[in-house]
C-alpha cells in the first residue's frame, strides 16, 4: 500500500514537471574557456542521469573485476568440496553394499577436500579389514587419530571392534585395557571387554569385571543374572577339569550370596569333591542346599556320597514333600544298599523305575539282584537298562 502511494506521488510530480517543462523548457549554458554548450534544462537533466548511470555501471564492473580472483577461488573450493561430498556418499553406499575396494578408494580420494576426514578414515579402515588387509586397516586408523586427536576414544573403539572381529585377541585386549585407562566408566569399553573375556574363556577376569558391568548398567536384570551364573559355572568347571583345588575352594568361598547355594554350581563342585573322596564335605554342602531347595541333580549326587545312617534319615525326610521324585527314590535305594537294607533298596529302585525309568536305575537294580543271587532278574534289568540307553 505504501509503495503504491509513493508511486502515485512520483507519477504526479513527473506529470507536473512535464507540464511545466512543456511550457518553459528552460535554458542551460556551460562555458569552459573558449568552449560553450547550450541546451534545454530537460535535456541537461536527462544527460546527467544517463552519465550517472553509466558511471555507476563502470564502477560496478571495475569492483567485480577486482574481486574476480577471490570469487574464482571460492567457486573452485566450493566445487572441490561438493565433489568430495559426492565421493564420500558414494563410498558409504558402496561400503553398505559390500563393495569394499571401491568404497575404500572413493573415501580416500575424498580426503583432501572433505570436512569429515574421521568418518572417511574409520569407514576405509573397516573396508580394509573386510578386504583382509590388517596393515592397511591400522594405517588408516593411525591417520584417523592424527586427523582428529580429540577423537582418540572413538578411533580406539573402532580398532578394538575390528581386532575382535578379526580374532586378534591379544591386540584387542591391549587396546581395550588402554581404553579402560582413558575412560574407565565407558559402557561400550566394558561391553567389549566382556565380549573378549567370553571369547577367550577368561572366566576369572570376567568375574572381576562383573561388578563394573552391573554398576554401569552394561548388563542388567535377568540378563546380568544369566551372565553371572554362567560365568561362575564355567569358572568352576574349568578349575575342576584341571584339578585346581585351592583356587576352586577360594572361588566357592567368595561366591555372591545369590549363588552360594545354587544347585547347578554346587552340583559341579560336589562332583569334584566326590572324585577327591571328600564325602563328608560334599554331604554337608548337598544337605544344606537340599534343605533350602530340592533339586533332582543334587539328590542324585547325594545318593553317591558314602556317608552314614544320618544321610539315609535325611533323604527319607524329603519323601514327605517329594513322594513322586524318581531321583529321590534312586538316591534312597543307593543309600539303603550301602546300609545293607536289601529289601528297602529293591523297593526304592523299583519305585524309581515306575516313576521314570532310567539306565541308572536299571543298573542299580541289576547289581542288587546279583547280590541276591537272582541272576535272571539281574539280566532282565541290565537288558532293559541297555535298551533304554541305546534309544536315548
């Protein structure tokens, strides 16, 4: 609205001036030395306007020409940056599609003019790993570190990931230990350490790491409980396998409270105690665990312990709550057999078989029948147990 008003005002002024000049065109005389120019006022005004516009255009042209080298350089730089961006994008697409060599070449060619050299180097390092060139991979990782020194953790995390993927366990451990010094609370560093210890089956180191994993919520809830249980179980299994008695005893003594009477862990430990003829210690541990929680696995082991009459009394007390447990009847049969209670032993073995027939129960029944000079019955029991074992 304001522009329209101004336009009309200018138009009115122009019309007024035009009318005035048509009545009186005016007179202009310019005299310099012996030169003189005579013209109308109207023509002089138009000439001045044209001269001013011409001068202004010349001025603009000269200014543009003076700036042209800088503008040209800016244009060249912008063009190079756009080309680098295009090469980077092409390299990333090729990497995602599995064209490792082409991806690496495009990413490296884009480096001189890219504004994100770290991304190019790290992706090129991953591509080099996929090509099986560990030396080239490490070179790119070093270049990445030099291109952005404040991204040390990011570069070394990538290095650790690639070393783990390449099963370079010692190098990965060294990298992760260094990262742990730089960022002891970094969740992903802890996660990669956990993965490494699982891969190399270093259960003792993983046990030491468990509190940090829980504290920094790397693994939580049921997943942490499974990890903790499996770690201690594997540690106990390895120590029993190599008969490292002192280390095993120390580990059992320092078990977390929630695992101190875990049926699976205690079964593994008590199995080792039985091979060492530590029947009394095994019986005590098994009895404590069974009082807290009945377990088929533990009651089976309890029947293999060479103890005393109190052992039979305790096992019989479990029948009140577990009358239909085949493993409990098998355990009682073995304990009765050790106490020369042939009739009760036979009854328990038969009950165990009727509840859930197993090769073990048939074998124990066969041994008992042999002692009772029932060779036919013993052969039948052995045959049935063998047939069951074959079909299992």
